C-alpha cells in the first residue's frame, strides 16, 4: 500500500534561496506490520543468511535496567537479533560499498553502555547477493512480544522486549528534507525564526526533518546540541545512514508527516497503533536512533546519536 506525506505548506527554498544547497532526499520506510520473507527489504523480519556462516553473538557487558543499571558479564555469548534488511534494488539511495548490494543490521537486544548512552550494540553486514549460494531455511528470530528476561536468565535468553522489532514490510516514499534549524548558520537560523513567528509555521515540524524510520536525508538534533561523530578508526566525518524510530510522527509533525492514507485512523485503535508505532521499538526517551557510518570503509564500525 502506498503511504504519502502531505505536500509542504511552503516551498522553503523559494522563500530562502540559500536553503536550496541544504536539500536532501530521504527515503521514508513507512514500516507496517506484515510477514516479510528473506527476499524482502524489511524491519524485523528473517534475514537471508549463509548456511555455513555462524549467527552473530554479543559477549559485551550488559547493563540491567531493572537493577539500578548493574552490569552483568554474560557467561556465554548472547545471540543477536535481525533488525533490518535492505536490498539495493529497493533502496539504491544507500551508499553500498563496492561489490555489495545488501545491508543487514543486527543488534544485541539488551542495554549496553556505549558513548554515555544505554543502547543495543549493533552489527552492520554488507553482502553481495550473488555470493549467497546456500542459506538458512529458518534463520533465528525472537518473537517481538517475548517478555523481558529476568536479570538471572541464561545468557542465551537475555533480551528486552522493546529491542525486539515487530516484523514489518516497507512502503517506500522519497521526500525532500532540510536540516534541523539549530544546525544552520546563525544568520539563516534567525531569519527562519522570524519567518516562523510571522507566518505561524513550524519549520522544524513541517518543513525540516521527517520523523520515523528512514534512509538518508538529515538527522534530528532536537534532544541535544549537535556534536561531531568522527570515525573511531580513521577520524573521518561519518555520514548519516538511517534512523530507527519509536514512532512515525508526533503531535506536531503529524500535520505534515502522518500519511494521507492513514489520517482517518482513530488514536487508541489497533490500526492507529500499527501505523504510529509499527516496529514496537522504544529507543532512548521514546525517540530515535540515528546511525552513521564511515565514508571510507565499512569495516570502520559505526557511530550513533539518540534523539
């Protein structure tokens, strides 16, 4: 099913010509609950996985949210869970490393203290589909409603329900975005603020960064001031790759970003919940995890911010 954001109420690049240089295309994923298979681009579905390749595990120290953030060192590695699978044929906007056409994102479904945040530890795998001559018929998956494990559960069972994504099919939409206002030059910030006040328009909510799960475009900095995210290995400026979000819109952004096809849904109903919070993920303060990668090598890991 098509999902369509409403047109922007103003053409910001016509009102402020200097904004043209900041325009970026984002791919809104519009995940919705479904039954994806290994050949689909999806969130939370089964990954196409080589039969002869071990399933990833995590042996990092876990922070226990229900025990005053006490740490537990697992006695054995914790199986990771598939979070997203993205094929180049569906989303060519992703900058795939040479010779690859598939991105798989996995994480450990537990809290880890990383860069002063409690977040899941991620693993990004870039593949070439033609290399997959044999794959698992039934790749491991944890049901998204698996209850939080008790702190003393076996390592193989450790997980938090809010880090187990509900399987979702994607409904791709390309939109034009502009940066979070706080990251623009101060003179342009001031001009936008004056215009906001005069026109009664919310640049940040209606004309800037699209909320929800997406590929590319701009990251939001509504929770913290912007800070640099250089590559841990080479020091290069990392590039925004994608966002995983707790919700697809909020009370202010819904006027622009709630899909037209779902404006009739009533809050509190199952249909509304499946559109508003399709993945059932809860990231940070019910916000979003913005993922960045090194432009020089996929082997250099990733950076992130929670907003």
